């Protein structure tokens, strides 16, 4: 029929089934690689991780004063 190996023919038929554990391991490895890359060049990462709001510019919660609570 064709001169391609059998394992390549199976891949072309449809998506390969992956166990849940393998999928999680792949996702974790991908995430770790992205984090390592972001640490290596922080400017290239862009605003993937937004910096926390400064405590100086944070609006204080004065609900107890407004409602007269003790």
C-alpha cells in the first residue's frame, strides 16, 4: 500500500490518545519551561504576570466607620 512505517500511519488517522497522567506531566513540563524562560529574560515575557497593586495606592476599607460598627 504505502511505504511509510505503520506507527506513522496510525498518527495520521487521528489524535493520539494520551493518558491523564501523561497529559498532566506534559502540561507541567511546559509550564516549568515557560517559567524558566520568563526568569531568564523578564522583558521578553511581557505582562504575563501582572504586578501586585502597591499598598500605598490601595484604597482603605472604612466600612466600619461608615456603618457605625464597633
